[in-house]
C-alpha cells in the first residue's frame, strides 16, 4: 500500500502522543468507577463502534485476509491486550504523573526490541541509551528512597513497563502487516481480537457490574468517552498511520511528548505533585532516548 508522506506521518504521531498523554489521566479517572478489565473492554468496544463503520465505508468489501495475515493480527491483538490491561492494572499502584514519565522510555524499548528481533540496528548501538532510560524508570518507580505517588510504585512501574513492551512488539509487528493491510484494518481487527480475549477475564475483575451504572460519576463517563474516542479510535489509528509512514524506530521518538503532557495534565486535573524524582527521572529517560537516536544516526552515517 502507498505510504503516507513524512509530514503526514509526523503530524499523526504528534497527535497520538499528545492524546495518549491525556489518556494516562483518563485511565486513572476511569479506574475510580470501573475495574481495569471493564475499562479496557468498554474502551475497545466503544472504539470498534466507531472504527468498523468507518472501515466499511472507506474500504469494506475490498479487503482480503490471508492465513498469514490472520496469524499476525492475532499476535498483534495480544500486544493490544497486554498494553491496555497492564497499563490499567499498573495505574492502580502508581500515580498518573509517574506512569507518564515511565512511558517516555517507550522509544528506547522499541529500539532495543527492534535490534534484537528485527536486527535493523546492532544491539551495542542502543544498549547504552537503553540503560540510561531504564535507570530513569527505576528512579521514578521508587527504588532507593521514598516512593512517589501510589500504593506500590515499584509494582505499578513494572506493570506499566511491561505494557510498553507489549506496545513495542505491536509497533514492530504492525509495520510488517501494514505492507498489505491498511492501518484502519489493522486497528479494528487487533482491537476486536483483544476484546474477545478479555471477555473471560471480566469475571475475575468487576466493579461496575457489582455497583451498577447509577453510581458512576460524570467524571468517570467523561474519562471513558475520552479513552474511546481519542485514546483508542483516534490515537491508535494515528499511531499506526505514522508508523506506516516512517517506521517504528523513528515513530518512537514522538513518545517523548507523552510524559510532558501527562505530567502537566496530572498536576492540573488530578492534583498530583511533581517532585524532583519525577523531573530527574524524565531527564534520564529522555537522555537515554536521545543517546539511542544519536548512536543510530552515527551508525547510518558510517554506512
């Protein structure tokens, strides 16, 4: 399929990064009224209500899937499932501001896994930058001092980090699938598959089903609506569109915008304090991301 222009890809990636910064706050608010599984299921179902008619209007009837496509899409569905659920469960134990800082390490994680799985760049080229970024993650997750906002920041930080690993694998595998299928097709099919996988988990994690919809505050419904329309339907679609245009490694750089917007919105909306630990952590994480990019650029110039 024809790739988007670099400008269009960058615009889409910027949009998705800013929207996802707000989604950290939205997920934290939603967890006050819904369980993690309920939030993830409602988020995915609502986004599918938007995406499937849009897909049918724009390309329905013209898309064909091979057995290999379905296999890859199923694996990508696991990536969506891991990203949504692990992040939501992690936010039970960690503040939204801290989670937003940790998400800044996503480019380094993507580059590391890409070097190991796709082998598009030598591991030694990204190892130092990844180590610096992970040091920042460890700092804001509560190692070596008083814990930041959250009941168990180390556990929450690890779960959010595993959610980032799931998303990195999704981005890497998604580009391969999008050589044949459109970003919109990949988006709704992987969302649907992740939703089907989560349904059995609903019986283990309930809140709305136990308390009823009448007790959900307006803020809970607004947060869920934001997650459906912006974070999932718009944000995920924009991200895949950008990855199709410039690839997962270059796209990962735009994740740097997420911790900045997440920190600001966490302070404004949730009233979370931003301390020196978060500031130093984000500096380390972004320094590691910069180091990965700088070393990668040097390698390309040498070639």
